[in-house]
C-alpha cells in the first residue's frame, strides 16, 4: 500500500498500527520470523508471536534494505517477514534500493549471490509506503498552498518507477485533517474489530482455495474470483481505459476478491471491481 498525503495527515501513525490489523501469527510463521531475527541478533522473547514492523530510514542503502555482505546477512525486508515493512519518505530512498524490492514483492524471497556464497532469505512482508504528493508536501491541501511547479512535481513523483508502482496494490490518498475535524471527530472503529473482520475474510479465502488471495497465480485467479457478467465487463473496460498491464489487472482482481471476502460475498461483483479500481489510481491524480 502506498499512502500519499501532506505532512501531518497521519500516514506514519496509520502505518505503525497496521500490524495490529493482521490476523494472529501461526506457530510456523512465528518460528520463521524468529529465526530470521536471530540471524541479526534482534530476537526477543517479548516479541514472540507478534508480527514485526520494520521502519528503516530513507538513507538506508540497498544492502541494508534487501540484505548482503560477506557472508550474506538478511536485510530489513527479511526482518519484516510475516510482518510490515514501513518505508516513509518513499521517493527519498535510493533508486537502487527501491528497485531491489521488485523481486521480493513478487516472489516473497530474496536471493543474495556473492563470490564465495549464495544465500536465500524469506521476505514475505506487507509493504506500507508513505510519501508527500509533491516536494513541498502541500499539493491539493486545503490548509496550505502548494508552491511547487508542475515540473517539480513530475520529477519528484518520477523517482518511483512504473514497474515498482505496478507491484503496489493499493494507492491511497490521505488528506489533511483540519483542527476542528481532529478535535470533534467521534471515536473510530477499534483495531480489534477490524482485525476480527480481516481474519474472517482470510479464513474464507483459505477455505475456498487453500491459500490467501495474494498467493493466487494464473488460472487460479480466474477460477476463484467468480466474477459475474457485469463485473467482468466492468473490469475489461477499466483495464482498457486505464492502460493496465497484465500484472495490474491480475492484482486488481485479487484486491476485488479480497473486498468481496470482507463483505462476505461468494462472487466478485461490479461494485467490488470498482472499489479495487479506485485503489490503483495513477499517482498524479492524487490531490
């Protein structure tokens, strides 16, 4: 998920709480997470069965992020295995570090080859990235005027390559909150309630296909999505109009399947596809 919004809109706070919405870890997941953490001396018994959240600074190198060295050691993406990797100031990371994320986002693992040794580390994490919409941060904000030119905005957003953005399922705008909205807003839904709903949706997916929706590949996606006629037509039109790649189309379909599971629906309907489509808006449309 990529969150785009001005400074102070709550992106970092939301990211730090994301792990609390995920289903409880299985013993197998906890053992895998602990084993990777122990390689870097980070395992603590107090963190047992708790999903990790790793938040490397944007000055982190590609080696720190994906792993490396001699002998090879796991990086932040592996330390976030079965948890959350939060990358704040997303465009400020080195281009080489960001592009190195493309393989693990697809495969859930990273292979590091050195002259004397080759190592493969697990890296199945939930990527949560956050960025401002422009260099000054206030494009589209009702609280403060943006002072960036169109070219400056294009260069800033252009730091993120198309292939990388293509692998991020949800592009979410996080707008500014006025002081009145902040102080007068009613209490929101508790994290425990959201986590229960998420766990139920995941159980539906596991009962139906034996794996999470994210893990579906090729023909499995079409077989288990169960699109009705209206949803299928809508998906075709959306993919053609927005110029989606095959990867984007499949990822949007898996998001739509998850939305349907959260709603308790047997099949994917046009409304579910429409919501998934909104989560793949082009970055320059935010604000």
